[in-house]
C-alpha cells in the first residue's frame, strides 16, 4: 500500500506549469506576454517549496537524554495555504511540551511546524497535528497555540481583519494548573516561575 508521503515524493512541476498556463488563459490573460512568460514555471517552483510539508520529516526521533520540567518554544513563524480557497494564512505558533526523559533539538520543533504548515491546511487541524505528533513521540504532555491571519477572510468574503487563535493540549497539559502555568510562560514570561 502506498502512503500519502510516497505518493507526493516529488511534484510534477512540468504538469503544474501547464495547468497554470491554462488557468491564465481561462482568466483572460495572454501567458506569452512579457511579465507572464515565466509565471507558470515560477509558480510550479513556488508550489514545490510551499507544499514541501507533504514530503518533510520533522526528525523528532533525534532527541537527547535530558531531564527538564518543560520546554517552551515561542513565536515560531509559519506560512500555510487555506485548503478552501488556496490563499495564504500565516502567523506564529507556540509549542510547549513536558519531556519524558528526552528533549528534541530546538530546530526539530520548527521542522515540526513546517511539516504540517507547508501543505493545504486549516489552522484548527494544523494545531492538533503538531500536538498529536509530539504525543506520539512519547512526551508527557503538549500544548500548541497557533495565532493566524487568513487572507481568505481579509481579501474576499467578509473582508475582515480579525485574527484566529487555536489551541490543542494533550496529556499532562490537560490539567488546568499545568496548562495555566505554561500559558503564563508564553504570554507573561516575567511572571514568577513555578515548577510544572
């Protein structure tokens, strides 16, 4: 059985460029005019980059033996594409976890965010997928907060400038006291530190 990752091992940039060229024609444009001649291949190259999450490995299996109460990574930038209108949404994600004897390299948390954000997505699912993968890797608890701005809401439809916040908590982070402590570390880092 072929997995989704194997199916998307490489995108067909030539076919994407052809489809973009056809789209330009359908929109009433001349894809051969100056300024558009290279657009189909540029878009194909861009899609390979911004949808690379389908082919990424966060490498969370690379961890280090270390005991600490909690790890909090704040303000991880993300860019994604809304699966409903294929318009960008972007913002920052905060990831916190309580390790179980091992910690992940700092860059691995950024890779984890990119693995799920660099694909057609919705913010609610993105938040849950990051938390779920951390739990699958054996942490005692995970808390993920995503704060996003959605061009599908700003440019079209309701044309509103609001932002969206989604939260997922798993394991020990479902305990209110632990969760509130970590939220204080994220949003008020100067507050008195107490042990998780």
